[in-house]
C-alpha cells in the first residue's frame, strides 16, 4: 500500500509538472500569436527605407537624411536606415541589386515602403506619400527628368505578393545580366519590366534585348533604354505597375533648376551629398521682373548647374527634437524659393531637349 501511495504521488507530481509546462507553453503561444498580434498591427503603416553599404558614411548624407527623418516623424512614417551588410540572405555581389533584396525583406512588416537613395531630401514636408498610393497599383516607379531612364534609386511598393515578387525578381536579375555595359540595376529594370508587361516573343522586345547585349558604353545603354521606352509609349499604368511621367513623381534632381524649388511643384530633391555642397550664390544669375504694381520682384534663374554640385535649401541644421505633426514650417533659404512659372518653364524647355535626344538615341538602332 505504501509503495502504491508513493507511485500515486509521483504520478501526481508528473501531472502537475506537465500542467505547468503546458500552461507556460500556452502563455508563450498567446503572447506571440494572439496577444502579440496587436503589436504586429502597430508595426504596420508606411515605411521610408534607406539602404547604405557597410563602408558608407552617414555624415555624407546628413542633410538629406535629417530632412527625411523629420518628415517621417511629422507624418508618423517609419524611417528605416539599414546597412546592406546586416542582411546575410541578400548575398548579391552588386550593392545596387542587394538593396532591392533588402527592401523585399522589410516590405512584409509594413503596408507600403518608399525606397529612397540616401542623397534624396525632403523640401516640402506638407506633401504625403499617400498621394502616390492608388488602388490596384502595387509598384510605383518614375522616369528621370534629365533622360528617358526609369529611376532605380526610389520607388514605392505595397505589401502585396506581386510587389514582393517584383522586388525579388529585380534583385535576382543580377544573375541574368549580359556581359556588356549593362548599367547594373538601372539597366536591368527596363528589361525586367518589358518582360513582365510584354510577351517574351515580342519582336521589338527582342530587338531591345539585342541592343542591351552588345552595349559597350552609355550611348549604347541609352539607346537600349530608348528602345524600351518606345515600347511603353506614353502609357503610365501597366497592370499593377505604374511608371510616372517625367516631372510627375515625388523627386527630381536638384541641379536641374540650380536647386530652386517651389512648394506647389516639388516634394523631394535628389543629389544632396555633403561633399558636393556649395555655398548658395547671392548676387549671381539674379533676374528682375516687375509685378503688376510696378514693384521689382527678385528671383534666381532656375538654370541647369553642374550635376555634382548643389545648394542647401535650409538655413541651418534640422532640429529633429522639434519634428512633429504640428511643425511643418521649416527654415528655408529664401534665395532658393523660386518662381513657379520660371521653374516649370525651365523644366519644360529642358524636357523638350531630352525628347529630341531620346529620338536621336532610338534612331541609332
């Protein structure tokens, strides 16, 4: 009887221990998959992603990134700065393809991601990323202003299977590159898009591919891109992909207008590297126009300047502690707040020149 009682007590202890283990296990499960789901929901929203290499110096992009950080705080976006070396799964040899793999790793955690080159800065914090999100469109790209390329340095993707697969395909296109002057991810995006939008047996597509395969320098690369652009025509929406027309996207190069900008036409500007920053001129390229009341109005001509120089639109460093939804009034250098008419007119004339260059480039085929 004593032995039987001891056995019963041991079994009772085992059952109690098993009960405790199961209870702890259920608590862990609840925390991660039920209770934790609310925390997962909190991570959703829009993220602004900047990917730099292990060797990159953040100070080189401080002005640009501080503006993006402040902008993100104003609109409750998630600003994410990562180094590509931290993503072992993205083992692409080319850093440009690697960054799209990283974007694919991060996208599932958010509703949408805006990818930005590190040297893109915000000038107008009142604009919102939601302006560029449309039902039925999962991937948003845009044409560069100074040529006919589709930009690879910034895009918006929604958290959908289609967009996720698109990023993975783009990153993995590294293995499909021809043994030519291919333009890395910028060249690849054109053929990837053409292959997704048109059938692989398309005669014009194969003609563009041949040009790409024998490309030796920029002239050939631009001819290949002009060939792809000719296939796209004037369209913007191709299924779940949107390619925004020149000048209608969220960013353009700063040098196009001597870094002048206007709040009704501009959102972000590209090319803000600290090592290329120049002092804003005070008395150069100044023009005078007269208002309807005869009072002279001064502005700076928004002409094209060197592509490796830029002027800071802000009067001083950005105080990130003061960035909040109630503070969208930034301290600007008024010398760079240009005339809307002059800026749009200058860009229009430049766009006409580019159209002629595109036609001549395509004619090289």
